[in-house]
């Protein structure tokens, strides 16, 4: 994890997860990285979006 500049932005690089690693219909799909990234996305939404 790297934080640069904006404290609300978090950059995460998942090893062996290239472009489109979240697309479950592609050969590049990485289920563990996709699950971890989705969880981080939901956490971000919970912190920054209001219903």
C-alpha cells in the first residue's frame, strides 16, 4: 500500500494481478486479488459516500 498526496486515496498493487484481474470472464482473473480489491472498494464507499 502506498499513500501519496491525497489522504483519501490508497493505491494497492496485487502481485501477479495484471490488467483486468477483476474480470471473471477473462484469463487474467485473479479471484483472491479481486475479492480483496472489492472489499477495499466497499470500505472506501462506506467511508466516503452517504446515503
